[in-house]
C-alpha cells in the first residue's frame, strides 16, 4: 500500500546497517576515485563490473590478494611498455595469473565496443584497484574478499545507473550517467 507510513519511512530511510555499509564502502572507494579523469572513472567502474561478475571456475575463489596481484602485474607490464621495454610481469599465484589473463582479454575487447582507453589511464586505474585491495586487506577484518564485496556493491550501483538499452559510447568513452 503506497500510503502506509511505515513502508514510506522504510523506503526513504534505509536501515542503519545498510547506511553504515554504504559509508564504509564510500570510505574504501574514495582513495581510488580521487583525482581521476572522467575516462579513468568510467574505466574504473567498467573494471569493477568485470571483477564483480568474474569467476575463475567453480572450485577456485578469487580473493583480494588475487585482485591486487593481477591488477599490479598488468599495471607494471603497461608501465614497463611505456618506457619502451617489452616485459610481461606475472602474478605469483595461479588464480591471480588467470584473473590477469582474463582482465587483459577484457581490456583488449574494449575497442570492439567503440572505446579505446589509453594505456596510461589503464595503468593508473589498475594501480588504484591494486592499492584499494591491499588497503582493504590491511584495514578491515572482513575476510579475504572484503574489497571484492565493495567492488560488487559498487558495480551493482553502477549497473543500476545505466539505461536499460545503452547506446553506443560517446566519443569520450562510456558515460557513467546518461541523460
């Protein structure tokens, strides 16, 4: 019933637990979002949606350590290439190597959607993801996939803000909020 005061109050004032979780998520994401350009922010949220949906297989669970190692190794590879050297940095664990390979394939497929992020932006965003995962491991006792939980909630929020039938990306890349 739309006139029920209790239901109206529940919709406009989320429970305290949800509000605190949202505040913790914002606190965890704020350093990653600080001083990013619009294309970098878009890339960050695209990578969040990728990480939120990513599964290596049914038997191997992705952890924050895997995310940090995969993002760090890809960023290091791009930074090394920017200096004119061709060297592929590899993560230390098998799940991180598989995640890095899947991330690399995802980034290689972005131009097919009409968006070409430059490699410097990709390296910056990957470093932010790496730093976020490592910081979450140090600061919170939320288990070994606390950062992935934050990423999944941020990706859900990002997907909810996207239109039902997205058009082609604009010249500046995908847009976070489409009028």
